[in-house]
C-alpha cells in the first residue's frame, strides 16, 4: 500500500490540507493547472527541490498539472494573493 508521509513541516501539512479540500472539483476546472502558492521561507531553489516530489505526487493522483509558484519576498507573496 502506498502512503504519502507528511513530515512535521507546516508547509507540507498545509499543502496536504489544501489539496484534500480542493480535490473534488469539476472537470472544467480540472483541465486548468492547479497552482500552489508557497511563501518564500527558504531559497527558491531549495523550495522547489523540496516541493517538486509533492507536486508530482499530487499531479499523478489528481491526473492534473500541478504548479508550484513563489516570489522573492513574503511581502510580495501577500501582495499577489491580495491581487488575485
């Protein structure tokens, strides 16, 4: 049996909860990529290295493209969330 193990990292836990909540969406919406925004708490390269396996797993399970997006600063991250 395959299991997704979430470590104590709050970002991983939050992503898991968000994906669980939004996994029952319509097919019209499912054709668009699922974008996961992550506040920049470590370098961008490290962030993508850590989250790429998770996004690939989610993509396979949902049969939908999953993208990870971030910005350079937490302030810019909040600005982009507000503008969406």
